């Protein structure tokens, strides 16, 4: 079955999630993600954005409402979805290429094609020379690249990322942002990227959604030319988008 181009790739309808003894951290969210789009989600700390990401990934189940993929099936962990955490979470006792192949290894023995694909991903991310190294021999940015390759090894239709570059220096972070955009455009991967960094969201996103106190305050189209370049950050259009997102995070109406 192929996706209906008129239907949302991921459809979140009136999703509610509450932790015991607390008001809803996700409170009646309606949000639709278009196929092939790069969707960023920003908000203040504690607004519920990571919980919403976990609902989208099927790691949590909404207590009311629903989260469905384009084919009508509930979002559940599996090969359709790739996930990149805040920390790279590489296995220290496995070499880099074996870390990349881990999602395959959990299902079956990797084939020659799987191994070739892993090396192709590492080549695209500038890690070909480090394929036989262990994670402790990599820099923080290299570990993040290996984690991205691992998330892409099964060719997921939806890639979910939870502030994956937050701990990196500005230059490395910019390089990884460009790598991520290039690879997802090449593969036509739909992306949901959570960040607290407004500039990162505007730079990466085709759309930027803003959460505020468990609700969706806005879902904004980012009208910047492609391909994105780091020099755009100094332009008036980029900064106007950032200012709009900042104001909505502070309670202004979109």
C-alpha cells in the first residue's frame, strides 16, 4: 500500500496524556504531519514536547485521542520508525559499524547488503574511516553521526529526534544539522524533530510547531529557500521567523 498524498503521514487527534498526580502534560493535541516534511517542535521546558514525541513514536499510548500513521495503523515502535535520543546511546563494546547494524541484528543476522548499506551511511556521514572503531574512540559529534546512521539503517519512513545535538558545540551542531537535512531530503524521510532551540527549529523545519502548557499554540510554515545554508541565520527573513516563534512561546497569538 502506498501513502495517500492528500492524507497526513502522521495524524494526532485530540491526544491526551497525564502522569499520575499532575495535570495533563499533553492536553488535547491535534497535529498533522505531511509526508516528506521536516517538522520541528519547540516549547519551554516542561511544556510536553518530549511526551508528545513519545506518543508519536508509540513509546507511550494516549489516554484519550489517537495517534495513527498514514495507513491507518497506530504508531508503534518498529521498522517504520527511527528514533534518535538526546544522548547517542551507543553500545561501548560494539564497533561503530556493529552499532549501526544493531536494529537489523535485533531482527535477524545482517546480510551482505545490510553491511554494505551501513558502510554507505557511514561514508555519507564522514565516518567511513571510523567504522571499525569503538564509541570511546569517537568525538561527541562523531557519536551523534553514528547514532543517526543507526536510526536510518532500516530506511524508516518516519524519523523522530529528541534534541539530539543539544550537547554539541555550535560548529559541530551546524554540520550535523546540514548532514541530517541532506540525508532526509535524499531519502524523502518524514521528520519530527524536538528542540528547545528556536534558531535550530527555524533552520531545519519546513514547519515549526509551538507547544505551550500541553497544548499546540501554533504550527507555522517556514518560508525560506532550499537548500538551507548556515549563512541564512544572519538574514532578515530567518530572524523574522525566529522572532515570531519566540513571541508565541511567550504567549502571543500567532
